[in-house]
C-alpha cells in the first residue's frame, strides 16, 4: 500500500524567527519519496513557510484520511498563545501577540490523527521553543496523540539575534539521502549522534515508539476503509457504552468515544448524525465546566458547524441550526464571523435563531 509523507517547515518572517525551518526542505526533497515513507511508493506533500494555519490543517486532514502509512516531518518553532498558554507551531505571519490566530495549534495534530490505526503514523520533529514554550515544556510533554510514533528533539531558545538551523532534521535527511531508511529508532539515534557537537545538551529528546496489536481504533479504521461503516459504528458504540458504565456519561473516556462516533458518521456521509453528535459533545463538555475556549470545546463546535454546512436536507438543517447558533454565541471559536455565518445560513433556510 502506498505511503503518504507530509513535510511541514514553518517559522515566522522577520525578527521573531528562531529557526530557519525551510532551509532543510531542499535536503528532504532530495530523498526519494519511498525512503521518506518507508514504503514501496509514496505521495509527498510539502508546505514551506505556510501563511495560514487553516492551510496546514487542510493538508494534515487530507493526509490523515489516507489508508496507508503516514509520516509527518515537522520543522519549526513553538510559541504559546497568551490566552490559554497552549503550544502552537508558528507560521510566517505569527507574532507573540497573534499566536492564537496566526499559528497552528499543536493539539490539532492530535485531533486530526486520532482515528488512524495504531502503528501507521509517525511524526519526525525538529522544533525550537521560544522562552515561554520552553518553560511550559519543563512541566509537561508535547502531546502528539496516542498510537503515534514520535521521534526528534525540541531545542531551547537560541541566543539572542541568532537564527538556529534545523540540525536534527538535516541529519535525518542526510542519512536518508543514501537511499536506505533504517528502523526509526536507529535513524533517530544516528541523527542525534550527528548533532551531538552542535547541540547545547539541553534538548528535549522525543522517542516514542508506536503501539503493538489489540488497538480498537485500528479495528474501527479497518472497518471504515473496507466500507463497513455500520460495523465501525457498532464497535465504537460498544466502547462508548463500556466507558459510560465504567466512568460516567460526562467522562473523558465516554466523550472520546462519542467523538469517534461523530467522525464515523462523517466518514459514512451522514452529516446530520455527525452534526448532532458534535453538538451533544460540545454541550456535555460545557456542562462539565470546561472553558468556552478550551481546545476540545472549540473543536467540537467547529466540527458541528462544518458538518451542518454539509447537510443537504433543508428541514434537518433548520432543525439543528438554532442549537448551533446558540452554541456559537457561547463558543465563537478562532474564525471571525462564525456566528454570522450560521445566522446568515439560517436566514436563507427561512428559520431564526430563536425558532
């Protein structure tokens, strides 16, 4: 089965740049796609200094939907947004005051990759942290999602007026240019050995191997890829019921499986059921006391909104629209004009927010 490779090199333009991320892309691009992927054949998508986080999200979402092995190479710098203090991958237009709107939230990676079968996704990372991000990382790991293999390093902030080079990713690319891809653990160790002299010794080393057999997400993903959508939903429903019995209806475990079922409805082309489920998840998270700008709450409302726009049955759209509009009043999200979009579409359907 062909593999998919996503190359992302992102860093701000101007004085906020900590690392010349895009400088490694020519070296990576010289590596045969099959070697980058570790498969017989592979498709490669390259994003060099992207301007908009939504552009990265679109490419990541498309890559995550492919059935074969996925390898994501990310080079860039981490910055925290000032409201939630969560890590973001800085984009070309990112400044310290605009991180929330111009950078790529790191938790989007976890969200987009969560339904992939365990053992099919690898992230290779060469990241530089700004001072705030570095302090944040001292007390918590960078969450790349369960079931994903993660290799690389996070470097501390470089000295002032210095733009660092992505030495780890350059070493990985140089090794791979030989045409041979060693096992990921060996590739990682070889790259770390090559940059030992250049490193400050303070790097955070990332080495998380992928999971072994028995992952229910793998079984669900296999059913989806085979077109057995009802079987996939039934399996997820069983896990959701078990989570409700064991942990409660509002638990993270139960909400996780509800989110899986919302995505499964989307894959099955049932936008109504997907939208309704996302609305319920968002409401449950808010009722549990989660903040209106918490990543999981925003993601649930954003996905409900997107699925609502895919509903072709006007009566069903009118039925779900007012609930979405009320949620949008509470959870405006990161995209400007989201509530206006719902209200405008509702008006076109001959409904109103209060109906």
